[in-house]
C-alpha cells in the first residue's frame, strides 16, 4: 500500500515539474534577429530631429547629443547578430516577452543580448516599452537601452553611467508604462 502512495507521489511531483520552464533564459527557439540595430537607427534619427525642448543629462552632468549618438552608433554595431554564432531563447511572463541571444563562441565581443518587450494601454494610448541589455567583453561591459514606441530614447546606461532624456513634452502614460514594466520584470525574476 505504501508503495502505491510513493508511486502516486512521484508521478504528481514529476507532472508538476514537467510544465515548469527550468531554463532561466527560456525555451530554445529558431533564430530571430534582435532588431537592436534598427532600434538604434530610429532613436538616432529621432534625436537628430529633436531640436527644441529636449535635453540629455547624465550622472556626470549635461552632455551633447552628438556624444550620446556616438554611444548609440557603437551599440548599433553590436546589434548585428548572425544566426550561426548565437542561440536564441524566448520566455513569456505575464505580459512581458523576453528574448535572449547567447553567444556560442568564447571569442565573440558580444556574449549576450537580452530584449524585453512590454505593451500596455494607458489613458487610451498604446505604449510599447522595449529594453535592450547588451553584455560585452570590451569596456563598457554592459549597455542598457530603453526606448518607447520603437523610436523615442528614454535612457542609456553604460556600465554605471546613465544618460537620460528630459523633455518638455511627454506622451501621456509613459511613466505608468515604465513603472509597469519595471514591476512586472522584477516579479518575473
């Protein structure tokens, strides 16, 4: 009789664990381009066209847009990921979509790219927030880029230095959308 209970117990434990994603990166999937280069190009174009009412500040003080654009161009060059050198993983948690590209080659400059996408509807505005995290063997070792609606620069972090966009006009609901992304992302860790 106890043998039967042990068998039932092990079957229940096995069935509960079978649906759980044990890989923190997500499930391996077919290759998907990170779109980091395209995103950086759109952000650069938008920054070049914004002349009035926009400032870029950093933890080191105010900077020129050209300095930020040079950092974005460098990040843009890192976004060219080939199918042969990276494994792609996709994970969903609540209304977030995580995509991770992990290098197969130890000699790659880029070791990992992570993309998190969050869409929400705030005050009648559909807002899409995208975070890119790029890990490199070169300095800076970590780039973090956040963009709104595929083109608007929000911030760029290079290791520990943060560049932030400050503007007179802000799309209604952006702050709520970013807070929602951060809260959901922390809950999914």
